[in-house]
C-alpha cells in the first residue's frame, strides 16, 4: 500500500530534466494555441482514435486497478483505451512529446508540469471539469497544478509526511503514548533517548523533500504560496536547518545514507532507526519488514505551528491528443469518488477529493494523520526548472552536518531567483 506515491519524490529530478529538454522543442505541437487546448478553435479535439494511458505504476496491484477502471470506461463509452505501465515514465513522456506522438493521458508530477506547460505540450483542462468535481479537490492540490494562472490537470492522489515510530523501541525506552513529540524540543528529547547501540533515534533522507517539513513548521518554504517570490534563505528556513543540524551534531538524527540505506523507510524497516519522517507510501514498503511494529503520529509543531510537505501527481492530457474530448471524459471518471476509493483499496493511495476523506479514514484509520495533514501541508514550488534546483539543494543538504545552513540556502535562493527572471 502507498507504494505508488514514492514516484513523486524519486522521479522529480528526472522529470525536471525531461521538462527542460522539451522546453526547447517549440511552443507546443499540433497547432496548440494560447488556450493550451491543441485545437485551432478553442474547443477540444474529437475523433474515433483510441486512447493511450501512460502510468508510472508501483506494481501489479496498481496496474491492474488502473486497467480495470479504464476498461470499465471503454465499455461504457465505446472508445478503446490501452494502459501502458512505463519502465521510465519521464523518459517515455519526453520521447512521446519529442516524436509528436505522446500518450493521450498520463501521470504527471508537479516537477514535470512547468516545463511541459510552458512549451504548450499540455491541455489546460482544469476549468473544463464539472464544477462539483473541480471544487472537491483539496485547494492546495489545485494550486500545485496551476501554472501561469491556468489550472492544468486533475490531481489524482495526495501524500503527506508524518512521523513514523517503532513502537517496540519506543516502549523499550520507557516511553508511552503521552510522550509522542508535540514540539521541536520534544522531538530532540525523544530522539536522544531512543539513540542507543545500533539504533539512531531519527533517520531521514537527507533532502529538502523531508527537511522541508521543518521549514514549513518554522513558517517558511522555498517560495511564497503563489511562487512569485523566492524565500529560500529566509530566517525561518535558516532556523529550520539549524535545528536539523543540531540533531545531526548530537548524533540523535542521521541521514539514511549515513547508516548505509537508500531512504528513511529502509533504515526504519531494518531496525536502524527508532523514528523516521516519511509519507503514506511507507505502508507498502513495510510489507517487506513484517516484524517491525509501528505507529503513524503527527509531526511535532514548530515555532509557527503545524507544518509538513505534500506530494501529488495529476492526470495530464496532451495538447497533441486527437481525441481530447474522450480523454477528458476518461479523466473525469478516474478522478471520481468511486474510482479513487477503489484505487485506495487496491494500492493504498490517498484520494485527492475532500468528499472521499471520511470513507478513506474508515478504511484506513491507522493512517489518519497523513490525510489530516492535507489541511495544512504545503507543496513544493511549481517553477519551470525547479526540480533541477531542488536536486542541487539536496546535494548540499546531504552535507548539512558540517555546512553552514545559511550558505546552503543562499545557493538555493540564487538558483531559484534565476527561474523567476
């Protein structure tokens, strides 16, 4: 469960590279106009052509669920559609656009959106969705997929970061439910207490996509909510990384690479960490570690209160699609409450619509903190080329223990500022 959402973090850098490459391919293909709809008269293209749906699947369960949903739509609509699980989603998307034969519908990350939107490769169909569906998406997700004032695509899912606790190690340290950290000071204290022998109190991936949660808790992030001002080296972000650095220097927090693992979830699963900060995809990963008992609790509040990061994908539609009308109809079905809840049960994603929240929580009560966080979570910036900047930032954060936080953030400030000019 929840494995599919790891894509939003893992492929971000690759997506950016594809987006940048495509930016030089011209302002769209197949005669896209200023409305970004790929047809000369401002309407949707329509034909008898079958649809192709390109997905970045987490495994057999996700592939089967999407194929079933698309087959149901084909049966009722009379339009054939083929689901293609990508071996490398971003590479195959880039190749399809470059060859002027893109998939009609595809998974699209926030990191990929700006580059594809900027060169006219995407249909900006968000405002063409039925109002009851459009207004049902979490507002923060709509913002994630809005570029240059246009709502491009329907969010297909959402995930957030929370604190994952090994309950056996927690009890062994003499801690109880009342000790779950509520503040940064609390987190520092329990991380120190849980650090013993071969166990580090807190192990996280050394990247903005994890430590950024501390930035939000301090009242910061890399840009303002509208992505119109770069705030990377703000006092709030310096405070956040300085706090994280203090944990690293104390030895009560380590980065996953420093304990010989690829990410926080692996360190947690191998018993090397008593706590980690991860998203709801950890549920699927923990299937490989059946002897680890854990609980999901809210991240502690920072100086400015609650805060975390969210990640999401959307259903992109190509401006070159000869059958946009059918593609939009398919997306409406895939984004419906019924289909999203089926996907949740099949492979664990969290629905992107508010009307499904109650049903989801009843099905997965142990993961409620993840969905509750959508009320205050912030997304990563949606600027053309931002994933390249975040990749560079991640490289510097990996050296946070011995590097001045302000120096790290000054570099990100400069790189992000260049994207706005």
